[in-house]
């Protein structure tokens, strides 16, 4: 349900920092938006520098319950809560499209949103960028991943249309955003894009870091996607409440 299942994706046997370009101090307070079954939480637990506080949220009740029962018991500073918003496959009974993060303002040095904005609609994404800005510490960083395209190559698109979808039943299967829309929407939330890691497969996930916009924070431009072509299809989520643990 959450991607690769190989053990290597869940382990951090070296104890190294999850993101080696961040200072150890950045890991003091971590918010994991879309923690799933605790893949990143498990790796953070194995870091030589453990977070003082970790909060993970996810829309899937079963995964959150599993994390509470199997991960928090090993590291009490790691907490997990259910984010009760609608998703056709993973939380179909919920009504709300968005909900505030259950934490205070400016509380986190690091926010992780791995493979989350790639599954949210435009209204949701704009909302959650505002929420990320709200809970991010003044010197904090948001690390997120995105599917992106350039709308200038799609002349039939209206000014208000900024996303592409691959699934006509469940659009959350993969949502692809116009790069310029992302830049402007992040700016509206008080965030600047400060570093960009290109996809390892052409057209796949861009890793983007954002910080609060200040006089000393400098935005960067998007590089050309010159990665080799390949295939990395997302899993097709079964629309069956019994299958997804509800």
C-alpha cells in the first residue's frame, strides 16, 4: 500500500542521518505528514541522533494503530495519530477534505511529506502548504516530493487548471502539478523553494525543500529533468473497506 516492501527501505543499520544534507539539530522535532506504516519513523528511531519529538499522522486507521502498538512502545517520543480526511481508497467514510494538523505553531524543525502531495487535489495541497508553514519553526525545513509538469506545453488548459491525473476513478492515485503553480502557491504560504533534487526516473518524484521566506532565504530555479526514462507505477489501491482495515 505504501510502496516498496524490501527490508532495505525500512532499515537504517548504519544509524546515519535520514537526510545527510541536514544538520543534526534539524532532527530535534519532526512532523511526518503521511507517516503510513512508519517506514521513515523506523529509520529515524535507528539514527544515532534520535528526535526529541516525532509526530506522525496518516489517513489509514490500521497503519496508525500498528505504529502505536509496535513503534511507540520502543520510543515513547514517537507518537502517531489518525488524520481523518477523505480518501476513496484509504479512508472512504470520512467527510472532510482537509483538517488542521493537531500540533501548535512553529513547533517543528523538520516536516517530511514523502509521496503525499503526489496524491492530493489542488485545494488540499494549497491548504496543507499553509498548515506546514504554520507549524514550521522559523529556521525549519519542509522536505516534500512532487510529480510536476510545465503547463505551457498544454495550451488547452484553463488558467484555473493546474493539475493532471492518471486515474479517472480515484484521482489521488497520482496528481501531477504545474511547476509555476507550485512556486506561487508555496509563496502564498510564506515558503520559498530552496533546493531541488531531480527525479531518478524522468517524470517521477522531485524532492523539494522549502523554508520560510525571509531576506536571507534565496529561492532556486527548477533544473531540466534529464533523467533516464523508466517505469515506476504506483500501486492500485483496492476500493474495499475490509481490504484496507476499516
